[in-house]
C-alpha cells in the first residue's frame, strides 16, 4: 500500500466514497480536481511533520487523504488537547506545521507554520504524488497526564483491511469515535479503502442528534465503546438505526450490553473487538458472548499471535505500532516482539474474560478486586444501564469497594432500597466477600473521557 490516495484512486478506477460531517458532506472524487489546502500550499507541506489539529472531523478526514505520502509525519491531534498539551505534542513530534480551520488559526504553538483548510476542496490543478512513507502518529487516550505519541504506518493501520472490491449493496459506515483515535481511525480506513460513505460524529454533539443523522444516512455498519452504546440505549433513540453490523471496542464488553444490543438489533451481526493504540487490532468476537475463546491464544491466525503472561494479554503482529516518539516514554514492544496490553484476563471454562487494567485493581486488605468484574454482576440486572466500581479509602483494609449505578429507568416504581438490596444480594451470590460493594448509590449519570470511555479514578 503506497499511500491512501493511491488506494482510493488506482489508475483508471472510479473514485467512490464520501464523508458526511455535521452540516456538510464531501465526495472523495472532489479531491481528484481540487484540494482543501490549494495546490501550492499542499506541495509546501511535502516532507514536513504536520499537526492535524482541526476542531471538526470532516477537514481532518480530508487532510489525512491529502497528506499521506506527502508529509513526513502526520500527528492526529484530538480537540480535547489543552494549548499546553498541544505545544508538548508539537515539540515531541518535531512538528514544523499545523493544519486547522480558519476560526482556530490565531496563534500557532512555537514556530509552527499555520495552514488553514477550507470546508471543501477548492478546484484547481492537483498533481497527487506520493514521495514518502508517512508516519501516522496517534495519541494515547489516558485520562490524566501527557499523552504518549504512538508511531504507526498506513500498513500497520490498514494493511489487513479490505480494499475496493465491493459486491452487493453498498455499506454505509459510522462510528461514535473520533476518527483521530485508534478505534475511530479503523472505521475511517475501512470506509475509505472500501469506497464506502462514512458518517462522522461531531465534538459536543448529543447522542440522539448523532443517531438521528446516522439513521437518515442509512448507516449499515457502526462502532463505538460499550459506554457509547450504553448511552445510546439510555437515549431511547437507538432503535431508529437499522444496522447490519454493530461493533464494540475500547472497553470490556460485558454480557449485559451485548444482550441489550441484541434485543434492539435482532438481525444485526454484533461483534466486540480487542484493539489498542499500541497493539493494533488483535481479534473480533462474533458469537454474542463476553470474553474470547481460548483457541485464539492456542492457535494463532492471520499473522496475529497472542499469549497470556502474569494474567495480562500480550500481542505480536504486523498491526503493532513501531515505537513511541520522545525521550524514552516507555518500551512499546518487548524483546520478543510482543506488546503488553496491560489488560488483565482470567481463564474460565475454555474462555478468557477481561477483568480490567493492571493499574485499575483495587486492593482490599491484600486481596485484589477487578472493578469490571463487579460491574458485570451489577449490569446483569435489567434495571441497571451502567455502573462504575471504584475504591474508597479505609483505615483497616486500605480500601473498600463502592459502586455508582445508573438505572435504566429511574422513574420505575421499584423502591430504591429494594433494588439496592437485590443488587447487593446478586454480588454476594456471585462474588467473593471482599469484592462485594461496601456502599452502593444510584446516580443520574457517569463521567466519560473524550474517547467515550468511563472515567476510572484508579486507572
């Protein structure tokens, strides 16, 4: 795969695909005779390290097509970065140019040359020529501190994805993710490489509004985190979509969210995938069950090798990122070529189940508690839409388990005390005593990261 444009527009082929943003749409064929930068500006970006820092996803989606094979390095900046974080990213990436909309182009960090993108390609003579193997730099989505910069190539990101060999009805893709995050970028590349339309979400857009846009566009394939999907289910608008394919990734997909999606989308194929910015996509699970079969570890397929060491999942494949940028932010790939995902798994009845992140374990008197394991018990109650389990300090045990629960129908006639008693009884039946919440409270909502994941104070 030489560059993204060559994959979209192979010699003599019809260019298909389009991006639908909030309030504007652009067909990729417009890039055959125009540029969002202008011909001269685009050529002046050749060989540069470029921050793509637009607020909206639509201009970023176009910039990725235009700059792959032209820029030396593209840094996919998310709109939640503070000015200080943006300046730090620019320094680490040795950036010398920044791309953004006119409304943002007031002061560029440091000495970066600012380039303003237009809402749609401006007609002009464009010679699209790939001269570089562009590095694609993604930022990790941690909830605190400075993001790490992860180095990918188009091959590691999209080399295993299908290209334009469509047959049958056209797929229409969408994702709750921002395409500048790994989960969203995978959907972006699936759509672009297959010549399919892509409906983009928008920063700050309310879930019902996005669902309505996706429904009007006739979206057939859509992805998001389990938290994205729980919010969609809570909105009461999830059923306006009629998808053929529903995908979950980025967090543990428990049985409750899979069953709830099956109830709303009885004819759709529902899959949950494991992927991370560093490790890439490891596998999809399509059997409707939480966790993944042990056979995926014992029998490598598709050039992807998995192993479990000290209860953490490790991955080796051509989809792994190459390295981190910057002054030794940590080892990405171990000496044997595996990426340690930091995700804890536990084997039970021939299936591995995700238990949470290494750094998220709660220590109760020397005994470990995985928050996601407790949440899966709480979420199994049909009266619960989602929950968050966390630690609270305790002078005797060091910490105790507490849980915040969002009810599926807060106005239901069930007495809160009775529901609370039922939930705690379920925990006592299914969990060891030290894992049972010492306190459980009902809350109207939970906090999410910009990546669409639950904010976990222990992570």
